[in-house]
C-alpha cells in the first residue's frame, strides 16, 4: 500500500512539474515565446521570419502541447535540438527550414510523380521532389505536413483497372421493329432526306440491358439480311482515356431538282468511349455521331447528328443504346424479266420505284475487366 501511494505521489509531482498554464491575448508570438521560455526555464529560439499575434488560453498542459496550440494559428512548427526548442516556418527558403523538417522517401505503385503533383494542393508543391526512381517521390517537410502529403498519396495510389468493351453498331429497318411493337423514334424530317430523332431538350438516348428477346431479334434480322452490322470491334478502355470505333453505310437520296436525280451518300457512324473503370463496373460516357456530307450546289457540307449519354455498365452484361435514326431512299427497277435488260428497248419494259425507309442505329456494348494498368 505504501509503495502504491509513493507511485501516485511521484506521478502527481511529475504532472505538476511538467504542466504549464498559458494565457495570451493579442500577444506578439515572439514575446509569448520569450515569456514561456522564462516561465519554464527552457531555451526557445525562433526563426527571424516568425511573426504574428496570438490569443490562447490553456491550463495544465505539457510544454510541447502549449507550443502546438500557440503556433497552430500561424502555421509554425517547433523541434527540439539538444534540449533547445526551435520554432521555424514551413518555408523551404528559410534558413531554419532544415531544422524543423525531415526527409521521407515514398514508394509509388500505381501512379507517377506527375500524378502526385496534380493531386496535391498547390501549397504542398514545395515539399515534394522528383527522384531518379520513377516509382518513388521524396518529401522534405515538417512531419505534420509530410504526414498529410503521404496520406493523400495513399488515397490516390490505387490500382487503375482496364476494361475491354465490345462494341457493335447495327443498322435496322424501323418497320422490322414495329412488327414486334418496338418504336424508339420521335423524329423530324431534316434537310435532303435526313431524318434524325429529336426531343425538345435534344436527342434522347434509350439505354437498357440487352434482353435475350431483343438480342435474339437483332441476331435474326442480321442473319436474314434485314439488318446489318456497320462496324464492330473490341476497345481497350482505361480511366480518362479515349477509345473510338466507326462504321459506315450507304444512304440513298432523291434530290428535289430539275432532273429529279437520285444519289447515294456514305453515312458514317462513330462511337467514342471515355469513362472510369472500377472493380465491379465501368462508368462510360458514350458519344455517337452519325454524319454524312451533302452538296448545296456549291460546297460539300457535313450534316448529321450527335447523341451523348452516360451509363454504368456491369461487367459481362450486354447493353444497347438507341435513339439515332436516319432516312434513306431505296431505288429498285421493276420490269419484265429478260425484256427489261435488252439494250435500248429494255427501258420500255421496266419502271423505277423509290421507297423511303427509316433506319435505326443501335449500339450494343458489353464490357469485361481485364486487369490492372501497371
């Protein structure tokens, strides 16, 4: 019991000896440090750049804690060298910066020095340095600042995943969809035969998981020749990178002019993918452009339309994107077999028929995770 009392008494003495009371109101920090130095009988030196005024009131705290609280509002730091306390500023150009700072070599696993610089607040830019090893970064700063920088690096130094996205661009006659009760178009006639979907707020995308029934219908239409694949391929998508694929078809146009001419034009569909790849899904921005070139009698002018939308795609699950359509005129010659092909008089036995068809552009995508980018 006596031994226990002696230990308690000793701890109370230690607490009394090493605790301080601090009260300053609008006091010059240099005067405050001098007063604490005299009050506690310790040596406190400070950098010539130290300045400012503090207001602080704390009781029964350690000297180190008191210094922390006094310096916190001004952004200064202290260190202890051979029983002498030194207060410095976090300015690499300061003569005392080396006394309050430490060097830390941080390994980088998934990012580079430039990634670190871009992620950090500008105020921390003075404390990080490039090293000969591209997988490392040097931090030279007061420990508390270095800790904040290292914590930020931990947040951003994570694996960057890569995904493969299979893209298929399909052209389907709208009438074939209407037979099955599918109608995506809200359309308005454009110039010279173009007919693109629209809404008061611009083009609207229809995005859904690709059901078995719709997938079977598309495959059946492709096999029968009633739909065709304009382009297909596998795109490698990395976060922030751009990947693209394009396909083209030919559209017929019956021009309203003196000769009532019929022309065919190349129509290009381009799909541009950007996004961010995650462990369980990919967040995609899909930009689809349908474009051709029309002649106004003088110049060839690009015409077409743009559809842009965002979608979260689960891996191994197909999705379709609809919302773009165009109008084409099909030209066919109808006549008596054998006679319509006879030179000169053959044209007496056939007639030219023009049929207008509405075509839908369907984009089918399916993604899978393929690994991490090193």
